[in-house]
C-alpha cells in the first residue's frame, strides 16, 4: 500500500492472492475497515499481508502502522515495510511500531519481482495466522 503501485511486479511473480493497491494511508485504512469506496469489501477479503510504503501522502507509513497495530482486529495482519531509506532510525521505528519485516526497495524491476515472490512464498503460503473471529 502506498503511492507507487507494484501490481506489475506481483503479476510477474505469479502471486495467487489478490493484490489490492491503494494510493495513501487513509485509503488503506478505509480498505481494512470496509469504508467509503471499499464499503462493499467482503469480510473474507482482509489482507493476508500488508506491503507498506513509508512514504505515503495524507498519512505516512508510520502513522498507518501505529493505527493498524493498535487495533485488535488488524494487529495480527503481518506488515512488510518497503522503504528506500537505509536509515536505521526508520527501520528501528518501523519495528517498534509493530512491523513484521523491513525490506529496502531496489530500483530494479527484476529485483522487485524476486521480492514479490519471496513475500508471496513466506507471508502468503508458509506463514500461518490465527483464525479470524
């Protein structure tokens, strides 16, 4: 979720789960809460993993992360932070706010496809979440 849409990379990686892209943190919250333009989102369509760009308009990634991880219904969803920053402070802050993983975004399309495959394999296929109530 973030300003750059990575759907091409996830298509090329043959990710089986549906990929939903939003443009900012507020839209991401709207999707999770099934509000506004996402009000018809089915309860079973909650994400298996959230790919979070820290650099988002309206609500940055840190703000989004702190809101999501403090809401019981969303806290269990793994959040993988994508950042262009090598700044350890951003990575430390992401983990302190509840991120499950931090990955530095490469500028190369093929490398992004590799990352999409790895995220799909681990977070969508191997990782087990508790059943939703």
